[in-house]
C-alpha cells in the first residue's frame, strides 16, 4: 500500500511540474521579445513603469499581469500585445483604451 501511495504522489508531482512548465513556456513570449530586442529588464521597466521584479516574475511564470496591465505594457513598448502574451481577441472600444492610458499616465524616463 505504501508503494502505491508513493507512486501516486510522484505521479501528482510530475503532473504539477508539467503544468508549471507549460505555463512558464507560454509566458516566455515576453522574455523572447525582450532578449531579441536586446533590452535589459531595467530598460523595459523604465519604458513601462513596472518594476524589474514584476517583469522578471512574469517572464518566469511566477506572476501574471492583469489584462489591462498587459494592454498598457504593450502599448508603452509600441509592440502588438500578441507578440508579448498569449491573448484572445476581444472587442475594445478605443475611447475606453484612450481614457485608461490617460489615467495611467506615461512613465518618466
């Protein structure tokens, strides 16, 4: 019985690790873009107003940005959001996005 439970525990751990890897793989689009552009975490933080720690966590799959934060983040970098994140297309009123960007402001450089 002990061997059966140990085997089941290892199976669960394996599947949880596989889920973590899958999630991290999806999120690395941001890191792939950043490295491809030759930018450091510090430079991306300066351009977007997010902390280096937060961007690093997102790249490693340890944190997830809220959908509107993703939109603002991509816009500040001048990059289509699909290039940085896995997203589903949605209908967005351009006036809502403009008001959101105005309320967030631009980062200091």
